[in-house]
C-alpha cells in the first residue's frame, strides 16, 4: 500500500486510523453480520450510530441545548437556498462577499428576497477579509451571512463581524472542527463535511431552536424545511447512513486527540511551517493578506505560470498530490485540513526548498 500526501481542497484527506477502522468493519459491523451500508436506517444499531455521532459532535463543539444538530443532504450548496427559504421571514438579509461561495449563496438568496451586499473583497481578488466592525446592517435584516473560511482564496475571519444584534449565519465548510467556536454567537452554522469531517454527501446544520418553525416560505420543499428534519432527528427520509457513520468516527478521532483546542494547536503549528517558508522564499509567495490567512487552505504562486505547472507536476511525481490552485487564483493551493499529518507539510516544504534551489 502506498498513500500519497493529498492536499486536495475537497473531498480531502481523512484520518488513516478512521479509514482502517472502517475497513475492518466493512463486512461485519460489530458482530451484526452486515456492513453499515447495508443496514436499515431505522434499525437499533444505526440509531445508536447517528445518536452517538450527534452526541460526540455536541461534546466537541460544546453545542448548547437550544441548538439542533441536523445531518442533511444536498451539500453545502443546497443550504444556499434552504437558508433564505427558512429564515428570510422579513425577506431581507445582508451578505458579506469574500469569495465565490459567498457570492453563490447571495445569488441564490436573491431569488427569495432582498440581498444587501454589506461588504466585499472582490476589489483585490478576495485576498483579504473586509473590515466588518461597522457595516450598514439594519434591524429589518433577517440575518447576516458569511463564508467563514474561503476555500478558494485561503482567507479566514479571525474575528466575527459585528452584526449589531442581527442573527449570524456562517458557512464553515472548510474550517469545520479545525478550532473551537462559540456556537452561541451564531444563529446557524453549516458545513459540507467533505473537507474536514467525512465523505461527501453530508452537510451538518447547527441551528438555534427558536428559528426552526413552520413559518417558512410557502413553496419550501418538505425536505428543505429545517422543522421537518429537526422533528424527525435527521431521519425524515433515508439519510446518507454510511457517510454519517464515518463522520462519527472522525468525531471520535478528534475527541481522542484532545478535542478542538488541541486540533487548533496542531493546525497552527502545521500552517506556520508552510507560511514561514512562503515568507522567506524568493520563489514562492502567499497570495493572501497575512492577518487573514486561513489555517486550512494555503494558496501560493511563483509568478510564472510555466514554473507553477512544472512544480505541480514534479510535486505529484514525488507524492504530493492535488496542489494545483483554483483557476481563479492560479498557482498552487495546499489544503492542510485536520487529517493532514504535520509530516506531510514538513516534507512538502522540504520539496519546495529543493525545487527552488534547482530552478533558480
Ligand atoms: C466554503 C464552501 N462552501 C460551499 C461549498 C460547496 O459545497 P458542496 O459541494 O458540498 O455543495 C464549498 C465547496 O468546496 C466550499 O468550500
């Protein structure tokens, strides 16, 4: 068996320990004679799996009792419409545009109500997080929307926006469980799991209970109504059973590791290795304002397209894969999610140093 260092932005690297455990349980889950893939979502065995996953996530994130945890489908993109359908009771919301994902969410929300663009970093190709201390937020807005970690551009809010008392909604797809969060500061947090948590096919929605009502837009599909899902403990229909089971294993892996405080420490240590190198290198440069750098997604360029392509090719040959940057930024991007071992980043930096020496 030969595993590569996988720097994909998502679907992304998962903890090896989790994959091995899942492999061991593939044919016979804990003596029940079948795989989790084959069992009824209404069975006692599966009920324990999903309940335990929720309990572990609640413990990890210290989720208050007045929040629901929902395991849904449709990816993060489905939430771009579910959020306004469920929460735009006044038909007005503020969006902060820090990249493609926030832009897409805002475009979708426009189908359902008035979207006020509160701030944007489009002027510098989304390479920074705008000042959010005094935005033109008004009381009649149903919520303020952010994409907390911008997967494509490699920026992250280091401080949440001052929403002036308006509910905050955050897409945390690419920073989910990478550090502790104070859930009580949000009305709704959601993330596709395929970066930090599990296999694509699950989106976790953590929503304050008072927001979960029958009072949604009349055309809201039953499946997209949070109340349907909350009333049925995420089992209104057949959930992505196997994927939730893997997420549950990742939650246990995180707990064993020491929880989110410890994860943050490890992530900071890992990211520093790469950022320190980018700051000292004459060839490779980070593309993001230093104070807004993400711990998860690290875009960088050489400034020469051919050299970038040569680097990506040679890196892949050396076992560092999926380093090609997003087409809107160019260059390279190393996604160094929770499951990327420190060793992977150390070795990548060694490779970059060597490449720089050989290509002066
Ligand atoms: C921050 C962010 N939001 C949303 C999405 C879209 O997720 P999905 O493909 O699950 O719809 C992505 C995907 O990469 C993302 O990085």
